[in-house]
C-alpha cells in the first residue's frame, strides 16, 4: 500500500478539511455566541445552510429576525448585488418579521466598503453628537454614500436608500480562509471568559465547548437551537472541567524563562504568558518594576476569578521559571487560600504540605547578622548550597537598604522534599518573628531550588511587605516583585 507523506496531497488536504469542517457560517456564529449568551432577548439561532444563519429575538414588539450571510472570500459588486436582491426578496415576504440583514465577507468593492465604514462613523456621531451640527452634516454624507453604492450595484429589486440605512449592514469580522482550528476555538474561548453566567476565566473548558457546539451546528441544520440549549452546552463543559480538575489536578506554567523546547507549554493546562516582557528585558534580566507589578496584578486577578475552580485541587507548577516568579506563583496559590501546590524538583515532585516527619537533621545557619539603622525594614538572605551573605550585603550597602540584616544558609546543600518543607517552615517562622518585632518591609534575596522558592511563597501570609530580588547572569541583583502579604 503506497503512502504519500506530502501535506499538499489530496489525501492530506481532505483529511484536514474533514477533521475541521469549519465554515464561514459556523465561525461567525461561534464568535457571536458569547455576547448572545448574556442577552435575555436572544431566543435561538437557526443555521440555514453552509453560509447563512438567522438569530431570533423576542423584542417587546414581538418576534424579530436578524439574518446573517457569511462569505469566506472577497466579493465583487455582482456578487454583492445578487445577495442583496435575495435579502430584499426575503424581507418582502414578511416585512414585520425582520429587524436586520447582515453580509459578512473578507472584503467588499470600494463603494460597499465606504458604506460599511460610513455606517460605523454615522453610529458614533449619533451616539456622541446627536442633534448637533456635526450630526446634521454627517447624516447626508452617509446617505450619499449609500446612494452611490446602490447606483453602482444596480440592484434590480427596488432596494431604496432608506431600506439600506434601516435594515442592512456589512461586516469584515471573519478569520482568513483557510480557517485555523486553534485560532477559531481560542477566539471563542477568550470571549466566553467575559460571560457573566459561566464564572470561569480559564480557556480550557470553553475550547471543549467550542468543539461540542461545532458538532451541534452540523447535526441541527435548519433546526432552532435555543439560547438555553446552547448555553447549557457551555455550562456542562465548565462543570466537566471542574470535575476533571478535582479528580486529576491541573498543571500551570509561566512562559518567560529559558524554555527552548516549549515542553512545559505543551504539557500545561493553563499558561501565563510573560514571554514578551522578559524577552524585551534581555536574557537573565528582569522587566521594569512597572511591568512586573502589572504581571503580578494579572496573576492575582486570575486567581481571584478562578478560586472556585481550582480550590482544593492538586495544582502542579511546571518549570522552568525564574526564582522570583516561583515566589509569586507560590504566594498567589498559597495554602491559606485552599490550594494544594506542588512543583517538580530533580527526580521528585515536591508537594507543599505540613508533613516534615522525614526531614532528618536540617536547620538554618545564620551566616551574617547586623542590627541596621532602620528598625522598620530588614534585608534577609537564604542560600541553599551557596553562601550569598557577601553578595547580598554588598547590594544592600550599594542601594541604601539600611534595615536589619540577616543571612541564612541551610546545613545541608542537597535537599529532599521533606527537608525542603522544614526549611520553608523554619524560614517563614524567621520572617514572622521579624514581623512581630515591628519590621514592616522585608527585602528578600534567595539562591536555591526553584521548587523551594515556590514552597516558601506558598507559606507567606501576614508578614508585611516583601520585596523579591532576582540575580541576573552577572550575579547582579534587581528588584523583581513586591508582595503585600
């Protein structure tokens, strides 16, 4: 049996087309559903064929239809004329039933495009300048654009300027053909995160829902799909996702730090995309404080919105990542908020729970300590396998950090999971002691396993303001993140 490996072969192209099956109609409807889900006046959608669908609304004055015809290509004036003639004939069959007709395509002839843009301008003017001279001047200009379009199209159905202005609209909001499955689904999923009724900000369940809706569209041509029925498909996908997370856990990754093969991105269930900001800063460097503050806000806002989804579930944090990112992710998904965070470390997966029964004899050794001039702040260093006392003291002196100075080093250089838990617990106890002594701000420096940094972060709670520092490739420290614990 012969096999053609070329992706340009008919066999491969047919397989790709068959597996995706997206049409202009299904894409446009899929991308409009998120807003329709939260519209109580939207009743149902009817897919009429390969290129058009009707949206049914229950208005105060009765049932109304919005008809949408979708073309994956650019249209010439003859094609536009034929479509508009068909729309108008449908309107004449029951004028009271229709509230609008819309033509969606990649691009339109110049005079049609002028009307598309002119309609947007006219709407903006009516919204912001109603009754003004600007409004009175803009309206006739738009009327002239519509008249010029109809003159060029030579519609034979008796379509008037007034009818076009009241009922007809044009749109180019459609992805380019051939349709990319991932882009289609991701756009739908991203918009669904704004739907109030679902209460989920994670893309994963909405990607699954998009596939389910796509299948439903294919099976129910010319059969009304109600808003409740369509929304239930998404609700079910969200619930199934929540159940799956509780059973199997979830894997997260922060894409920003020396991950050449992208393995973690492919394995993660959710990826926080910080790559552009860190690439702009340069290899081994930290973005400016304003950027990291924004990244931290986005991370914490994400956690707030998704607490009910991941709470009490196993959340595995996938490396690689920077030390400071490990701290802030650990803090964001900390134990006091109900998270069960873990992270791979060497050959083990370190889980951050209180069990230290096998910690053996490990403790923190003080390698440097000074009272300092500012009693309200402290410079604290922790080294695992390295003594960073001199480097941190030098940075503190050079940058005017005049608080109490204390540096620690673990009594064991290579830690196992239980030893790491004890180190994290003892270190947090030391930070709490500083807080109890009136220290309101801690400047924290660290060298050691990434997983231990995340573990310490997950235990941070009510220890004041913590400024986290990151060393670049030249072993120079930079302020990375500030946590208000």
